[in-house]
């Protein structure tokens, strides 16, 4: 089983819609979780951390389900500028973070 | 968050040559990492750059091919040795935040090997 699995997409979503991504991870010892955003031909940038209690940052909501080992990201009122690849990133105890291929999102005008 | 710069930002190299990539951070950090991202692929950890000691390499990566230096807490280099076209990739330096366990990335070095 891959360490991180995400639906690669692309998700083609009209502007203003709500879109959700899920991600599963295989290492139950993962300590911390993050969502990164990567624009085409750019480095990944931290979008938000994912806490056990869930967290919200503006239009973005992240949830963690440790029992099922999945992480979700919800984007409300999507903007054209949200078009990017979203990377789900668990971090293990030894500080190594594991990247999957990410989910590509295209927001359509 | 740390400000990270990399040099060069891109290069085109001939097969069999070597390229050294530099990573500079604007503050002292404990953990520095080197990743690569091949076209259409996810980021792959090459190694952890340890200050004052040999780097820790991930499976599939060896010191002879990717020698790494970390002379202090703000600087590291990665050398891609004896390059082949398969080494064409984006190479990214990453650091761990001082007060958080999040990672921040440099802008990357885009390498093309002919």
C-alpha cells in the first residue's frame, strides 16, 4: 500500500462551488498532518495544518480521522486562484514528511 | 516562516558533468532536506542534510551520486554527479520551522540534462 494515496483528479469545478478532497495514509504512527498547495512549476507551499479536532481557515476546512487514517480538505466558494495541485502530507515521528502526487484542481470560470 | 533561496534557479547540463546546488536560509534551522520532483511525479526525499556529519540518504539514493554538504545551520549544497538525462528534475531544498514541525521549501532548481 502506498504511504499516501490521493485521487489525482483533475477535479474540474465551476467557480463558486464547493469541492472536497480526501487522502489516506498508511502509517498509523504519523504524528502531524498538513495540506500543501503546489502551483504549476512552483514549489509546494504550506496551506494549513490539520489538527485532530479539525480546523478552518477562511474558505478552507481540514479534517483528520485517525481511526480510518484519512485526511480531508474542503474548499468553499472556490476561486479561480484556487486552481493548483493539493498535496496531503503526513509527517512521521522521525520528521520525514511523505508526499503523494497530489490532487489537481481546476476552477472553471 | 523561513526564507529560503536556491542557486541556480535552473541549468542545462551535459551528460557526465556534475552540478552543485546551493541552499541558503535566512535563519538557523536544525533540519534541512533535499527533495527532487521529476516531471509529473510527487516529491521524493533524497536525504536529510546533517550539520557537522554525513547526510542521511533515503533508499535509492547514495552519497557518491548525490554528495551533500552542511557546513552550518543556514547553508547546504547538493551535488548531482555524473549526470544523465534521468536526473532531469526539479531539486528542492526544504527546512523545518524552528517553532513548528512544518516544512518550508525553497523555490527549486530546475535541471535539464542533455
